[in-house]
C-alpha cells in the first residue's frame, strides 16, 4: 500500500496540471479579444533572460491615444485610499470598432452612451497605487534572439471573460496582426 502513495501523488499532480492547461485553453477559445496599446520597454535580466516590460496604455479619463493624461489628472478624483489594500480593481473600458481600448474608468457611467462597445476589465494593483495598475501580466518573457521581432509589438491581445478576468493571449503589431515570432524563423538555430 505504501508503494502506491507516491504513484497516486504523481498521477494527481499530472491530472491537476492537465486540468489547469485545459482551463486556460478553454478561456483562450471562449473569451472575447480586447487590444490594449503598449509602450514597451525592453530590459534584460541576468536571471530571466530577454523580456519586455509591457507598460499598458489604458487612457484613464482620455478617449484617444493622442489625449493621454498624466496619472495625477487621470485618476479622476480618486484618492490614494481607494487603491489601498485592494489587490484587484474592476475597471470598465470603452472599445473602438477594432476592440482597442480607448478609455478606461472605474465608474461604468463615465464611459458615455455606448455600453455595447464597453467591457469589464480586472486590473492588478500590486503597489496599492494608481500608477502601478495593469491587466493580465506586467512583463512578457521571450527566447533569446527574438528581440528584433518583438520590437514591433504595439498592442497586447487580452482574452477577457464576461466578469472582466483577463488573460494575455499574445502581442500584436500596429495593424493588430499577431506577431507569432516563434513561428517566423529558426531562432533556435541562431538565424
């Protein structure tokens, strides 16, 4: 009987891992895409390798990329207390016809008269401040040698469930076309 315990634990671990993968794949297939403009920085970490800090542009208070507001003005009167001890915040985003985020607010009524072109989006709040809010992931890891391809990233494609839970599906160029850098070349051979 004691010999079966490690085998049962191993099988349970594999089953749990496969269930997590299936859940994420289901979310990718059954969620709506939302595109968020990026202002990526491309640092390099000795431990992590090549990665990109995504720096999402959520346009709080503004309604167009050219109408970008500073964090102080864009919080629309929100006090620092509103962000304290809240690891996640529910925001509402207004989308254009290509499902790009053009405006974000914490009040659904502030999005205007077009509720059909809006969506919920849960934002992570790791530092309890307005300046540190982001959806899905703060950075994107990639294989060494793919930096020239990922330099073209202008949008993050998020798969968003009805409740607003986002999942980073990939990066896209200015025309919202997926970069698919891993499939473009033989990067693993150094070419």
